[in-house]
C-alpha cells in the first residue's frame, strides 16, 4: 500500500505560517506519518496531486490519497481513493454554496465517499447530515506514546514552574513593565527575586539592525511604519524588543534624530540597570555608548521624547527618528585616567548655540548651548572650562549639564578658569550650558555674543584610598555584615504563595479560542497572588499585530500581583518539552475543538487541565483529570462563511466557572498533593484511551478494511 499524503504547509514554511488558515493540519499530518509507515510506504506530496501524478505513483503499487485539509480542498482525483482527514467542532457542517460550489462540505464528502475525522463529536455531526451509513472514522492524532519520556520525568521530578525554564523566543512579561491604567512602559533596573528572562542570552555575534527594512529579530513598539530612511516614533515611551538578552559590557550604537520640538531635547536610553544620555539633533547622528548591564535584559527603552509634533504638517504623532541600531562587545577598555580635551577652535566640533570657530575658540550665540563630545564619558568627572571673555556675564551663575547631571559655576571678572565636579554621570556624549546673558558684540562685531570659550577638559576623579582604620571603612564593613541573610530580621521577610504555572497555547486570531476569558479569568482569580503565573504561547506568525491587544489587557487589568507572560516564536522539540515538564496545569477555554493538539500533548505528559468538556474535549476531559469549565450552546456562523449568517452552534464559556476552576486548581496543587498526582495520572490515562498508537492503529485498519470492502463491491 502506498499512502500519498498532502498538507498545505510543509516543514519549510510552517514557522512563517503559524496562525494562518489550515496551519494546524501540518502538525496533525506529522503525528500520523510514523503510524502510516507501519501499513505501507508513505510519500509526502508538496502540492495537491492530479490523476497524472497518481498514475505515476500507482506504477509502484496500490495508492490511497490522504488529504490533511478541509473536505472542500481535497484534490479532484479519480484513479485512487481520496480521503479528507479533517477536524470539526461546530454543530453542523456547511451545506450551502455561499462563495462557490466547493463551499458545500456535504457535497464534497459525498464525492469523496469516505473521510477521517478526530472525534466522535465530529463523526456524529457528519453522519447526522450524510446518513448513518456514511463511511467515516474518528482517529485522533496519535500523541500519547510520544510523550512517554516526559511522563516519566514528571513522575520522578515534580514540575518546577518558571524555575529553570529557558526558551529562545520573544517574551512579553508583565513583571517587566510599569503599568498604570493609562500607560505602560518597560521596567528598568535590577530584576526582582523571581526569574524574569526566558529568552536566551546573546551569543556575542555583532548585531546590526537597519530600521528602514523589516527585520524579524528586532521588534519595535511605539513606532510608525518603516520608511526608506528609518522609522518615526509615535509614542511617548517607544522601545525595542530583542530576541536575545544582553548582560555585561556592550557597545551600543544608535542613529537618531529629533523632530520639531524634540530637536535639542535630552534623551535617555535604558537597558536594564544601564542608561545613557544623548541630545537629539535635527539630522541623523550616530551615538556610541559603552554600557555595563548588570542583569539580563532584552529591552532598549527611550525616555524623554514628546510623542506629538506640535504645528507639523504630518498628521501622525511623530517625536524622534531612528535608522540604525548596533550591538557588539567593546573592542578595548578605555583607561580610567584618560582626559578628554576639547579645543573650541577646532573646525570639526559639533555644537549648537555657538558661533563659528575662531583662533581663540568660540563665542556663545544663545542663552543655552550644547557641545557634542567626540566620545562618551561617565563616572566621577571634573570639568574644567577656560574662557577668553565673559562680556555681559559678570557675576552670572552658569548651569553646566553633563548628560542629566547638573552643576553650576559663578562667572567673575578677572577669572578665566573654572572647575565643577560631577559624580555618578551615566554614559553621555554631550555637554550643555545654560543661563547665559547675551548682548551686542560691539561696533566692529555685529553678532549677538555671550561668553567666549577657549577649551573644555574632562578628567576622571580618582578618590584617595581610605586608611584601613578610617570610620568609613568600619561603617562599610558593619553594613556588609548586617546585610548577610542570617543577620536580617526573620519576621521582616515577605512570603509569597507556592509558585504555580498555568500554560495556554492558542492563536489569538482564532475566535474559538476565547483568549480574553482566559486572561481576565486568571487575573480575577489571582489578582493578589504573586505566586501564580499564566504563560501564553502565541501560535501566530506576526506578533506585531497583537501588541495593542496584549498591552491593552495589561493596562485594563491593572493592578494585579499575578504574572502574565506571553511568548512568541517557533519552539523546537526540546523547548516544547520544557513547557510540558515545567507546567502545573494546561488551560483551554475554547468554544469548540476538533481535537486540540496542545491539550492532548500536555495531558498525555501528565499535566492536569483547566478546560471545558464540550465538542471533542468531551471524550477526554472529566472531573478526574481536569477542573471542568461549564459551557452551553450559542448561535454562531461557520468561520469560512463571508456572509456570517447564523447556521450553526458553538459553546459559550461560563466565565464565572472558569474563575472558579482557576481558584480550585491552585488550592488542589498547593494543599492536596495526592489529589494533584492522581489527576496527573488520570490525565495521561484518558489520553492513552483517546490518542494512543493502539487506538489510531485500529482506526487506520478500519479505514483500510472499508476500502477493501468497497473495492470488492
């Protein structure tokens, strides 16, 4: 026997097609392939066959064509049996031609003569419309046997939740954001006591992102669509998400510009605990900073930009533009004793609010001015400024800003050299002066002048070492000892409930999956429970389409102590098994399922469920292995019907029972470990009876026997 097997998607394009029409058929086909090989030769087709293709394959033996597609997409062939293998979860199958004759599934199944589905629910629906003698078998995707290793691991080692979970994917973690009821922005600085980075660490290969192009590894939040030169921000808190986490010393380069009132504005870049200051120029300018990131982060946030361009012709919200971002390890460490000297008579100095260079230096032309430094400076610094004239500024207090650090000097007649110390300067590449008095330059000079600056020096402050017996050293030693855990007040410790991890896997664009109820029900049940986490694996190809929905959820549900983690990206087998091993419960709140592979996989691994018992799930969800969510029939339309006329039913979830299921499951896991273990065993046993190789093998044999009977007749 030769099985000709076809699915619209292949291993080469499935990663880019998650969430698209019929994408799940590929995963179902993969599950069937090993078992089909027991019955004959399997030939995977890259495209739907015609009779000529079948004839070529028939030269080697008798063929059966298995089309892992909806019935209306089965290729029209006559030289061998063509059997649709499909899932269905509505109360009726389409029996109308709403766009074309092929839309009528009843007609398509009559032409095929036989079919395979994955649940008794779908089987009964088909037979109710095509007759009880219609040749159709229910064969769920054979999953249970492949989960044997994970089942054994979970029996020997209880699930650990987020502890030790490491996934190479994009992560949106509610703990990583400062949330209010009106805004959301990345939380920077040292992470809390719980592990928060699930994405892998940077492999130290230099990264270069051209933001004028679509780049899959860098995600932009709070930006307009890309243009030929780069992108404009459209939010007061724009940021970038990398697909890896950075730690340690890095060199960050960013090419930016300001727009309208943002020109000349001071901007702060934040990556975890590290930050840098820059000044937005009118044109694109590249800034390079050396940052030391203490805790892993995959977020680069921009603070201080005005989102709306006042008085601009462009109707969009525009603040700043970015064209390039680069990350690499620093090539060489700058010596701590380096002195930066700026001669303002240099013609190549980049500055604003100053006149052109002259032999003595430069005159200021405005009350405020700024000077671009040729390299970043940071730490404790002494700034020395030499003037060649003060003109109108005698006894005037001049404010000096080094990045966000501020100092002042009082200008006095007869003095040309001034110094000011700065402590804790974050990496910055600009110096700003303000508070100047400007006036006429004189009879021979028509310009408006302030002060004349000859040079500026920046030198690190090297502190004198404290004597070993100094009070400062004694105090530091005492504070170090008191910070030791044994010296802390035991009763001051804050306890959180035992950590528990819920996992849900779905395509948010699929209306059946009801992800709104899952998220709101979880937060309502665990609003004050810092130990509860809901991890949502998004099976959709373009995460950018979902940002607004995700961040809107976080804003609308604020405040809450529980944790929401959204992950996006194709997980290989090892990464997916991590989810199976670490999860305490698998969650489903669907209005209907044809079989639900993720739910079957997790339960086959011994993970109890929070799920309804409607449609296909009714065959394996029970109070013995799940916290059952109540549901009831609701009128709806077939998903492929563009008319959206009511012709069928799905199941409406009872939200209150979903909240109760969340709360009840947490009580069982935390307080009744024996019952939790029993539910775990019952989950695996239910799947053995539903989707083991033995069950599928019997089903395939029944299909082949029916074909032989038809051939004999």
